[in-house]
């Protein structure tokens, strides 16, 4: 959610505009308030595109179709004007994220949630098909998760039977990965109601497994697999057997073999009722009711539609997923006599998100003052006008106005808790500006776990800042998923740079995406704050907006050298050089030879890349009578082979490696031989740290996500803290701060108050991170990686490896 701009209208079609929810090449989606006080998402098409007769006809059809839909599980159109110079469409504003956003952030959904999702989406499709319509773009991004159930949105490419296509017959419309085989074969065969059932089967499989049944990647390849290959349903065993079977039937290549939407609804509801007695009242017949029309079997949806999902180039009304407030009058609504699902159909983390976004919708960012507005007096705080009395608190807002009361009723006690928690710290300054931080990460690719941890940590920091009474500005976080590819990184960077409210970027996650996006950010003078990647092979001396908040990989072995020297007193060290690691193995070996532990002797014992047997290298190494053995490599499996060989040879001295080895595979394959190995790592473990900041962060993280903070979550939290301090120094009460100003000031900042480590940037031309206190040690104890602390604060082991392991053997 972003503040309105000066050029945005104040009113449109009897609606008062409150904030921007999203913008694209074709138009803007606003948060607005209707004359009855209800909140709506209002989509406006730019006049230059509305001048295209085909475009206007497509928009007019979307209005006509959506206006006629009355089912509870579709988002109703509340008003529209398809003939205006800039046509617009208003829909009820739904609280909560899309299914796509939820699965990316929280992984596979519980079986209860998937079953409830399937029941009500199948209900929505059954009603749609009974009306003679086919949605044609059922996908996770077009499904919103509200407290009282899911909502199906975006009917921009829906077709009725016999409707003439508005695009070429050969056009493939919809979203690859969720298209039916008949849709993938453009112009080949009928696209009828069974096509929607196929798409819903893909959606339910994705919700339950976090994987698309026909994979990802190149759209043409996905379409080929959809037509010719069997779906990959790995992980679908999270669902009961009968549910798995009916979802698999939805994905039949032959449309005649699929269940109808009504049959799918009945089957899933029966499973849900059998699993949970509370669901018994939501049986199929009670949901359908005596007057429900049967779903129309078969039928033809025509050969084409719009070229893309919804109205091309503009965020659909699904932009409502960015923030949320349930439309008035919908609380407790039933479906033909059957109760809507309780809020507990959603996982707690998603419910909290619904509550937080609903409250946020009641306090949208203020529109900036016009240039003629008098400037603040010299007595005002630097950066903009602030009234010490502050504005009305959110608690007061929740007590006035029909819409506010409705939202509170919709989200329940969770929203009230969020509001009270934030206001207990005192009122915020009146009309503080909002600055946006871009979060550029690999949210769905190989590095998605790291990216999710960073997003969670960054979000906690932003929420904590926005709750501060004395905060002179608010923060927003907007996420861009590059999927771990160079092409995706360029697209994400361009989209992010098009948003004028973004002041800095956190990310990207990996080297490939960083190299692709960095030239775009540098050219735009946009600051890039790296959390988990060390920036190599880029140079911060030439990329003047690149701020790296982790130690360089070239310093990875220094904590090991310190540990062996100061804690273990080793003076004879054997290095087993794993040549499968290439340059990394050479670099680690060189550093150990250049700065030998205890200023003693280092011997090197290489293992060929194609050799899996480390026993010969161990025999050679132990012939030198070392006190410590260091694995110079990055493979958990090959390090485990070395660990086993050392244990078999009876060596229980100090053993060490660097962070890439510190994976579950090392513990699993090394077994008892993993005990007491030491690793250096560039990230902390807040749960084991003894600082007040780490304890508070861990408590809040567990409360929100139900788990201990993962690696890189605390580091992302501190990256936000560094940017907050930078913006504060720049006088961020103003709205005219440029990213280039943030980048220039960033390199002169220090941040010692964080959770993970002190962030101090070197004053030389490299602008690199001061490595002191920025690396950590872990040790395997009891089959787990135990946090020892910052490497320069680890003084002595509880007992030597020889004492503990020698006695046990």
C-alpha cells in the first residue's frame, strides 16, 4: 500500500480514494471508500489504452460477467463505469494474501486448509458453470484467503458458451502451469467447465505440496509437459487418500475423465467432514442447498479470449491481497444455509497477516501535501512537520465509522490485539510519510529457504519500527521474486526501479541474480544491501551503491585459524585439500599456509576430484602427527567421508571446515564421526545468543512463525535497522529523499544495536564490512550444530575432543 500521489484524483465515481494498492502499464488499483462506508479495490484503466475498441470491449465484458456473479466465494463487483474516458471497476476489498503469496511465504498448507480451500473454490466454479461461464484462469494468484474462506477473483478472460473470441484463435490464454491441456493446445478443441476443474486440481496440488504438478521454467516446456506428461504429485500424500484420488482425477488429460466442479466439491467435503466433526455441518448438500443448480457438464468456452490473465498490463482487483479489510455486511454470511468456515481454517501465521493488513487498511499512508503547503518552522524536527500531539490513534479509529467496526468484526480479536499492541507504545506523529524498501530475492527457486528467512526477519524489523511512537516515518516492504534466474532478476529490478517510493533494495539472494540486476541498480544509483551474498565477484569500489553486510568468503577460514590457535593451541595442522572444490579449495589452503594456526606447521594432502576415498589422504596426514585437521572444500558428503576416515584411524583432535559443509547431509552421512567438528559461518543463531536484542527477536519470531529464527533472518532484520538509521539521519520525515542520497550516506553509517552483529563499513575505497565480530563458530554436539558465539569471543571448549571422544571409544 502506497500513498496517493498529487496527480491522483480525490474522488472517482462516488468513491473517496485512500491509497494506491498497485500500478501497471495499463492503469492503477486504488483502495477507496464507497458512499456506504465500505472499502473497495478500484481498478482504473488509462485513457490511452481504453481508446482501443478491443481493449474496451474486453473490459466491458469483464464488468458484465463479474457484476452478474453472486456466489459467496467470488469477489463481488460493487460499481463500475465501462464507458468512462478512463473506465473503472470497483470490487469488495478482501483481507488477506493470495494463495500464491501464502505458499511462497509459509510453504505447503495443512490438509485441513487445503480441503476447505477445495470445497469452497469448487463451490464457486459450480455456480459459475451453472451460469454458463468458464473462468479460464484459475491459479493461486487469483485466489485470496480471507478469514471466512477463500475468494476467486479476476474474470477478465472468462467466457460464456458461444461467445466470440476477442483475440486470435491461436492465442494461448491463461497461466502456464495451471492451464488445461485443451487450453495449452491453442484453438484445438473446446475449453469448457472441465478446464477449470483441471486448473483447480493444479491449484490444490500446489497448495498441498508447494510444487506445480507440471513444473516450472520455460512456459513452452511447461505447456508441453501439461499436454504430454503425467503430473508430478510428489508430496500429495499430505492429503487423505480419497482427497488425493479426486485431485489426481482432476488432472486427467481427457476432460471427460475429470469430475465436475460439483462432484469435486462433494468428494472433498465428505473427506473434510470425516476428518473433522466440526465440518459435518458444512456437508455438500447443505452448501448446495435445495435451490442450487447443477453444474453444466461439458460445454464449450469458445476458442479464445484475452491474451493474458485479466486486463493486460494492469494489476487485477487481486491487488486487494496486498492489504485487507473485509467488505461490510459479509461477516458471518452463510452459503444457502450452511455456515462459512471459521477463522481457524487458516494457519495462525496467515490469520495474523489478515489481521495486520486489515488494521493497516484503516490507517492508509497520507497523501503528500501540495507544493504550496507552508514549510515547517525552524522549530520542527528535521525532515518534515510533526505535531507533538500526534494524530488520532488506531484504537480511536477502530471505534468510529461503520466500515471500521465491520473490519474489526471480520478479523476478530487478532486485529484488536495488533492495534492495542502498537498503540501501547504511544501515538505516532501526525501524517508521517511512508518509505518503501524493495525486497529482491529468490522466493521460489533454489535459494527460497534463505530468501523466506530474510523476508521474515526484515518484516519483523519493519513492524517494530512502525510501532515506535517516536518514528518520524513509516516503512513498507515490497517483494520481488526473481526465481533465481538472471532473466527474472532483470525483470524484478526493472519493476522495482519503476516504483518511485522505493528508497533502497535488500538483496538479491544469489550471485547469478546479483550480477544480472546490479548494473540496473547502479545506473539508477539505487542502494543495494546484500544480506546473505558476499558480493563476489563484484567490487564495492566500483559498484558505488553496493553495501555488503556480511564478511567476504575469502575470510571464511580466519575464524577457524583463530579457534585452532587461541582455543586449541594447535601448532601442527594437516589440510585435506578437496580438489573437487576447485579455486575455493586452493584459496582455503593458501590462507592456512599464509597464516598457519599457532604460527606453526601446515601440511597439505590433496584428494583428486574424482576420488571418493579419503583414507589414503588421512594416512598421509596422520603420519605428520597433526593436532588439527582442516577440510579445505565445500561438499557435505565428501567432508563426511573424511570425518569417517579420521574416526576409523583413531584421530580425535580438532577438526574444522567452513560453512558450506554445515548441512544436515554432513550429520546424516558422518553419523558419530561428525561429533565435535567446528565450523565457521557468517551468520548468527539468535536463539543461542545471550544479548537482549537476540532474545527479543527470537521470542517475536517464534510467536509469529512458530519456529526458531533460521539462518540469515537476524541479518536481514539488522539490514533494515541500518537503513532505518540512514533514513533517519537524512531527515526521512520528508518525502523527497532520493535513493542516491541513501546510497551515499549508507557507507558512513554504523549499526551496533542489532541482533546479529555490528555493521561497520570500512572507510577506505572498498566500503567493505569490518570483519571484527562478524563471523561465528558452531560445533557439532549431540548430533546437532551448536552455536559457540562470535569467533573472537570463544575462549575455550567445555572439554577437549580427545577427552570426550577418546573415552567413548
